[in-house]
C-alpha cells in the first residue's frame, strides 16, 4: 500500500541517528520553553533560525516542529502545579487542573494531561499523513497564478489571525512585503532600496528581523515588569484511578476530534480549540457545577484539543504554504532558507522531508511522555531561576546566532534597530507576525506574479479566469469583508437618527 510505503520511508528518515537526536533536542527545548512563562515556541524558533543555515532541511524542520508541539504539550505542567500557564493555550487547564493539584491530585491531573496530549498528537499526525494523497493531486493543478493567489490568501489569513484591527494587521503585512523588496531585483539583478549598504544587496536578513521582532522585543517589553513567585504543590503519585480513566476517555476523543478540525481551518487554532472543548465538556456534563472545582474532564478535553490543533496546524503550512500563526510563519521561512517552497509540491518533490517530519512527530510525542511526567520536578525547579539572569543570556545567544549567519556585525546592528521597532509595535499593540510573513513571502509573491504576467503578456485576467486562483481570491475577499463588518456596525449606528 502506498500509505504504508510512505510511512516506512518517513520512519527510515526520522530514525537515522542525527534526525532522532534533533527530534529529541526539539522536544526537550520545547518542553523547557513551554514550562517557562514568557518564553514560547515563537521566540525560541526565532532564536534558533540561524541553525537552519547550517543544518539539513529535514533535521532543521524536525527540530523546529519538536519545539512547537513540545511547548504546547508542556504548557499544562505549570498550569496544573502553579496555576500559571506556560503557554497561552494552557490557560483553560488552570481552571480545573490547579484545583485538582490543591486537593492532592496533581499526579492524576498531570498523567491525564500527558495521556491526552499523546493520544491527540498521534491522531493529529495520522490526519496529516492521510492528507498525503490529497496533496499529491493538488500539486498537479497548481501553477504560477495559483501560487501567487495562495500567497495573497496567506497574507490575509495571517492578518486575520494576528489582531483585532484588520487595517493595522494588513498594514503590517504590507510593511513586510515592502521590506521584502529590499535587495536585488528578481529579473534584472539591480539593487533596490539598499541606500548604499552593500549588506542589503542580498535582501534583508530574515533571521535578524525575526529574532528582533520576537525575541529582543519581548525581552525589552518585559524589563519593567516585576518578577512573580508561585509556590508549587507536591506530587504524591502519578497514576490515575480507574474512575479517572473512565471519566476522561470520552473528553479525550471529543477534544481530539474538535481540535483536529479547528487546527486545519484558517482563523482558529490551539487556543480557540482548548476553550471550545472546555465549553463543550461543561455543557455535556451531567454535573457542570464540578467544573472549576477540579473536574478531570476539564483537563482531559482541552488538553487533547490543544495538542490536536497544534499538530494539524501543519496542514495549511505544508499543503498550501499558508501559516496559521507566527510559529508556522517562521518554519515556512526556515524552509525557504533551504530553498524549499512549502505548498502542494512538497510531498511530490521532497517526500523524504514530508514523511520524515510526520514520522518524527510520532516519535516526538512518545519522547514527550518521558520528558513531562518523570521529570516534572526538574521543570518546576527551573522556575526558581530569576528572569533577570535569563534575559542577558538570551540576548547574547541572539546576537551570536544572528552574527553567525553571515559573520556580519551589520546584521547585529540591524537586529538592534528592529528590536526597538518591535518593542514599539508591542507598545502600540501591533502584531509582528504579518510583517514576518510578508518579508518571507514577498520575494516569492513577486516572482510568481511576474511569471504569471509574462505568461499572460501583462493581462491581469489570468488570475480570475483560472478556477483555483479565482476561488483563492474570492476566499481572501470574503475574509476581508467578514472581518471588516464589526468595524462598520458602530459607525452605522452612530449615524442613525436619535
């Protein structure tokens, strides 16, 4: 069977010693940043982007993917033990996880959380694997106009996901597109907008901008905040009871299905999936008054939904090149650095990468069981390290990583400049992820747009006479209209006669 052959190829790639170690490294780092509040997968992936220049494409994506789903897996640990979610997606786990811990049932809560994450992660990976034949068929229908329209849709989706004001987020996406025009012209090779800086002739450094807008700006914006201290409860035993398992298995299945679906759909994700699962379990429960007081269903369902959505988030990025969030945008940038364009052609042109990453996710989910439950005491003790000691170390590693890409001090200065800009964006509540996506996809959009216009001899109708490209543009327009409607309602009501 082709499916089993593809999985065999994937495991043969993922189980090589080097890729196995990168999977372990990604899962371990993801667990660490998932436990530490304030450090998420986005910041960590941005910091580690320089490694993608040195590593093979498969190894780098396996490690970055491990960081992403590992952080979502581990965020519930501090939510249960300290009532302090390591990841925003684990906020809902605090509602019942921490009350369970305060009642002396921290162990069962952690175990059910880990079981939910493992089951949902495995099912989510199976969903991605099942999309393989669909991607192969779609690859035959996508040409230059379709790729250009797909990028337009990706920018609109990123703007829709990133903030409350569509105008501001689209403006950030346009800013990223403008930054992407800096450097050599796609066709003529002449320099554009370099202002005499020869370092900008080969385009602006994506790593410098990503590290600055996510890692440096986060540190700068947190410098004036007081450090919080939380006292952890003790873990007396990890094994859940038979009644815990009976009460949990249905919420785990329902949360996995809900999260897997919401992870695929644009505009949703792990955060929405976890809250939706919690609301569903509370509504379906015969005793909803238990929720908020330590109901095991309030841990099992949302945790399964969170991790299923985090895994199926890879489907839009790998299938269409549409990242569903900032972390996916950075991984898309890592692939482009390696000369691989995410989209329908990935499975056809790079089957070892596609199936190798899928197999590594199964392996990584098994690793996370070992990393999260037996080592929970170590992760909790790490929270005693003052952040004032961590921040300087992170800044030093950021500068070393940026410098190592081109051995250029100019890139470090560029990081400092964009770090200040990123802190200003945070102050103004402007999301940086659309700008990063615009910077990543800008050159690709320009290249495909020019190719399409060359094929049509300058006739723009090529984008609306082809069914797939027309459907993508209509979908982008619908998103813009739907998301703009709330902004129009107050204005209309204010013009109404009193």
